[in-house]
């Protein structure tokens, strides 16, 4: 897996395979999935300039540790 960021378009591409893409599906505005000839996911594009992408990539203001006693976990 490797990542490519294109600052001119604010696009992040996640390469999951070196196989070529033969089918493209926009899952929601700004999120595009690329599929290979075998139907498997080969990559994803996220347009980080769109509000929907900013909601997904934003970090929470108060992070909660996983497994903390405060969450009821021991």
C-alpha cells in the first residue's frame, strides 16, 4: 500500500494494488473507489477539499482512550 497526495487538487490517492483500474465508482461526493478487472479494490481517492472529506478526516476534539476504565472496559 502506498499513498499519493496531490496538493494542487487536494486529492489523496491510496494505492492498494499496482493493478490497473478498470472500473470507477463514486461512493459519495469526493470519495472514489477504483476496481481492477477481477472486481477487487485497487485504490481510493479522497478529495480533501470537500466538507464531507473534512468530516471523515477531522480528529475528535477530546480523544477517548480505547480500553479505558472510563469507557467501562478493564
